[in-house]
C-alpha cells in the first residue's frame, strides 16, 4: 500500500514547510499543548459514546461520557504535554487543573446537546482516497457519519466559527471526497459541530457542502505538495505569521529561520 498524506499534513506543509520537515521527515515529535489535550479529552468521551451507540441507539449516561473524557485527557497528560511560557509562569498544577475542569464542562455540553442529535453509522472510520499516478494516497478519518448521511467534524474552540471557515475547510472537502468515493454520492451535509470555550461553554453548528470544483482544488493542492516533497522544498512560514511563535510552534526555539535576538526577546517576555 502506498504511503499516505493527511489534511493535517497538507495544511502544515502549506503553513510552514520547515515545521512539516521537522515533524514528518525528521520525525521530531513535539508533545501537544494544553488546548489540544483538552480537545483530545472531549473527543475521547464522544468517541466512546458514539461507538457503542452504533448498535445500542442510546447515549451513555452523561457522567459516563464525562468520565471517559477525563480519562482520555489524563492519558494525554501522562504521555506528555508542552506548556507555553505564560502557562509555565502560571504554574503547571493550576493550568492542568483548569484544563481538566474545562474538559468536564465541555463533555457535559457534548452529552446534553451534541450527542442526542446523532445516530451514528460510522465512527472514526478511515477513508483512503487512492490517487492514481501519485506517490501518495490521501487518508482521512471523519469523526462521525450519521444515519442522515451527514459527515460531522466535532471540535473544541476558543472562538466561534465563521461561515467561511466551514466553506473553505480542507478537512471537510477531504471528508466529502472520501464519502463520495465510498458511497457513490456526496454527503447530504457537512458539519462543523463545535463546543466553544466561553466562560459558559456553548455549542455552535455550521453547515456547508462540497462539489466537483472543490475536489479539483484539493487535488491541485495535493499535487503541489507532492511536487515540493519530491524536490525537497520546505519553505518556512511567512515572517510574522501567527504560527511562527513559541506559543504555536514547538520547533520555534531551534528554528534556523528565527534569529537569536528574537528568541531571547521572546524568552524574556515569557518570564515577565
């Protein structure tokens, strides 16, 4: 079987080729941040519920979903998590305690508002899109396909989505293409179903659709990335890009495209 790309890889390569090179070529894996650990925790609770619901057609009790989410969060923390300089200054124990409380809140909201709406038929079912003539295929794993032929991506967020976020999402484009290839027709609907981390968390649903022009645009991006990989081209992020900072990139402090004076200034600011 050919090697595969994922949408995560596509987006990282486009955002910062050097980050992609460090992660996927050199194999330098950086522990996730606290926000990602929260997301993984909530996702773990949702996955446990939806997997059993395929057959049972019943949601687990709320506390059981919350317990599964907390267990998933704690496992992620056990495997290693990277704190930002600001989080280190606040204190690891306090930051992780607040994050755990957030997992509980978000998992409760999932159990009360998200879970009852869906009767899943596929949960974390891999779709492999075979790309004829290409060196790689595209692999994707939708969170959920339900009995109404909706493909759902469940997210945790600090901000609400805009409609254009859903309309332009490469992830949803890939899910639609994979569903279309497997089932012979497009999904009835694509959804970003988000739990937004307000002081009191809220749920937000944004819907969209895809068609052949979207698939062609995705294919063009894949071809461009494969051409770059073949030539060993790994362009760094644009100067000033939000991802090029010690907060958002675990490789920042050792990046050859960041000067030492900037590194030292960031270090000092993180400890003020």
